[in-house]
C-alpha cells in the first residue's frame, strides 16, 4: 500500500492522523493519506505567513518568481505520466484524460510565469500640482486554496499559478477524496526550489481541516472550488477573518440544439459535454434542450453514440468511461435517477449501475419531456443527461435560464444572428457556440448565481490575488500648508 505525506514549511511529514484511500475501480484500499487537523492547519498558515513577510520570497523580483514558475511547469510536464497515473488510481478518472489534461496544466504555469512581471501599477494624473501619485499592486496575503478531487491538478493550477505570480503564499487543501496527485505535486514544488513555506499542501476533512483553514486569522483570501452548500460554510467562516473569496461552484449547464445545427457535430459535442470525465465535471452539459422538430432524430443519434462508449478500467488507454470517484456519488445518482423515472422520465439508455465492486454507472439518457424530473434540476456529477424540448427561441432561453446555476452553456446553430442573440440572453459565465468543454489559460472562467463569483484564468485571476496600494509623494519644497484643511 502506498503512503503519502503532507507538505508544510518545506518538509514532508505525517499529519495528526491518517486515513485510507479507496481505488474507485475496485473498491479496495490502495493508499494511506495524512489527515491534517487544526494544529497542522495552524502550522501551515503560520509557515505561509512567515514566508510572505520574511526570507527570500518577498525579496524576490517578479521576474525571479516567474522563473520558478517556469521551472515548475517543466517539472509538471516531465512528471505528467506519474501524476496522471496517480490521479487515475485515486479518483477513477480515465488515464487518457488525465494524461492529456496534466500535460496541458504545464501551460497554465507557463502562462502565469510570463505574467508575473507584467502585473503593473499606474501613475495617476492627479488634480494637485505639487503631488506625484501612483498605485502599486501588492500580494493580497496568505491564500487558502481548496481544491476538489475532480481535475484537481488543473483546478489547483488556476489558483496556485496566479497567486504565486502575484507574490502570495498558499496553503492548498486537497480533497479527502483522491488527494494523491496533489500530495505528489508537492514534490515538484520542492524540487522547483520555491522557498519553504511559500506553498504548503495538506488534506483532511471538513470540520477539522477545511473549517480551521477558512476561518484562520492568518488567511487573507480563500479560493474555493466545490459545491454551493460547502461554499456557504466557507463564506460564513470568512466572516471570522474577513478574507476575500473567489468561488467556482456547481453547474447544471444547458446544451441548446436548434434544428439547423450540424446534428452529428452537436452529438459529438454532447457526448464530450456529459459523458467525458464520466460526467464528473462542473461544466457538464447535463441538460439537453433540443428543438422539438429534430428531437427524435438527435436522441437516436445520441443513443447510438452512448451505447458504443467503451466502459472499463480507468488505467486502460482504450477506456472512455470509468468509475465514479466515490460510492456515495453512485448511490446519489441511482436515487435521483429512480426518482426521476417515478416522476415520468423515460430511460433512453443506461439507468442502472453495473455489478461488481467498482463504482461504475453507465452513460444514461433520460427523456424528461413533460415529466417533473429531479434530474433536470439537480447537479448529479455523473454521466446522466436529462432531455427536454422547445418549439421556439423564447422557450429555449427560458429553459436554459431555468436554474439557479449559471456556469456554462452550449449553443448549437448555424444561424449567426441567432447565436449572438442567445449569447446575450443566456445567463452563464462561459458560453460555447458549436463547441464544448474548451479551456485555455488565457480565457477567464467562472459563473453567475449559484455557480459562484470571481474568475479563474487570464489576467483577471492574477489581479484577484493583489491589493492596490496608493502612494502620494509631495514634490513641493514649501512648508506644509494649513494642517486643519484637507488638501
């Protein structure tokens, strides 16, 4: 059984306790993980505080920070196969996806490496003749980065990269579900040569680790990816330390297909949107909203593609859909699907968990037209597609926006003017037109409503990890004027 350690103040160590991690492909324990508790969290935050104030990190130029990030990017690329294997083993995410995604994660670190010395202040054309006034962008402080198990190295990169570029220090909390790749990533932080305490990586459970971290008085900013219910606890905890927050939360993304769309292309994109990553993606296109005149044809096309998907062990490069990460996730999906069928939804394909010890659930399509199906509203985080139809553009917009979430949306049409109208009217932070599930370090990512606040990716993310300092310099040699009058 493999044994992993946490990383605090430049050293690898056991946590206050340990817990077992389960392989989702077979339900067997495969690794022992360190469990951080309040005392570990306190040491990690204090190490990050010390590194922020003293030692080599605050004295480094932005260019020097960028060079460290470039070195980290090279290490991520060199170790991608090891990291991918660990992520697949610990979370069940298929190896063909983890391999490709982790290789691309290196580009995120390169992007922020190049951005590090381009975070600029400004000279202000102030309205006072004897003053020079300018602004500086300074690091916001210690960042608590809380990362879920799915796509964790990617979701960590969009926090760690901009935070380090801005000069912050971090305590990263990996999910207690599948933390192995992030704990292994700590070795790359160490090898890249970041000063001790700049990046600390721990894992543990909500009450004893997550809560202690988000309310710690040394934390200045909380970057969280997860569900809205947990986010509410995070926000409440931030009242203890007045930390700023950026929240990337759940989604129930609409996938809108008009009759004039290229249906073959749209079907391939829908497969990518809901069955890739076994549907365990915050941007999963889990609500198909299809024009009624092509609904049956499109569903038939989707059914044939879904039933041809290769389900298997996630470490096999030929596998297209692997297991869910946890047993409780599979149980939750089974319950919601059963409830939806009882409410009138029709199973087009799938709908029943496989036998065996792994946490497998097949690609499932539910025709929910006319049904009061909970699957249409509930984020399932699995390979389940709920289908409803529309007759005109107004109804399509109403259905697309009929959710408290607003993370992503897909629009499929060959009518350019319609596409532009839909882009403006759909309430989502990311809109894909005639494509789906595309990302880049250059492009901001985030949601509306219950899908969160703030953005990850692009320059905007780096600026979120800074605060503005305004500097006033009096240039006159004359004596200071009347001290009782504000100038």
